[in-house]
C-alpha cells in the first residue's frame, strides 16, 4: 500500500475504506482454534459499503476469542499519532490490535473499546495508549508502538464474552 504525495501532507490517511474495497483478501481470521477453542468468526463486505466482523465466541475447550487482522503490509505510518475507526457494534467490548512485525504469533498492541448497540461511533486509538500484550498477557517492559513499523491491524473479541457478536466497520484511518 503506498500513499501518494498529497495524502502525505494531510492530517489523515485512509488505510481501509470498506465502501471502496472489492474483497477482503488482505484480511485473515484467527480464532481460538489455534489453541483448541471452538469460536467461529467471519469478515465479509456488506451491501452497506462496510465490512462486518461477526461470529460466536465459545468458552469451551479453554477458548474464548475471535479475531480478524490484515496480512502483513507496510502501512508507512511514521509521523502519525494513532488510528481512527468508524464502527457500529452490538454493545460488546472489542480490541483494536496493532502488530509491528509480520509474524503470526508475537507481541501485539491492544486498545479496548466499548460499542453501543446499533450506534455508529468513531473510536480513537492513540498509539501511545496501546498496551503491549503476548497471548493476552501484558508485557510491562515492551517497547511502545513504533508507527513506522506497523504491519498489521485488526479486531479481537475476548474477555469471556460468550455468544454471538457483530461489529460493522466503515473505515480505518491514521491521524497525525
């Protein structure tokens, strides 16, 4: 993904506008099945020019999370202060997650946000407020997010919120 020169000087850069995206090929599903859990999720484009991350979180077999994230790509966010996400949720709590490498497993940076049922919200994710975690455990000595190194972004639901979930996403932007 490359930004042309006129976006480089603006206060925001669109990372994903789901109304303009033709497919979700750059997005992966990673659920608790990686550790034996039974949660299910999907990430699809809707007829409303949005993407929908939905599914069911199961706490069985030590499970309890569902997530979607991008494949590794160079976002080139040096100089940006954070991410803005336009979402419509189901009243549950989600995490926006950032990774600064291309590994499947490793350190990620999380930012919790609450949704209001069927209400559009713009969520701000300041890089300096993101918490470094590894498999759910906080890493107190990890480096803070380095915007220039960001390679993956995504959403995760966990925190023992069993049952169906639905998060609609209109766009994801970076801000200065």
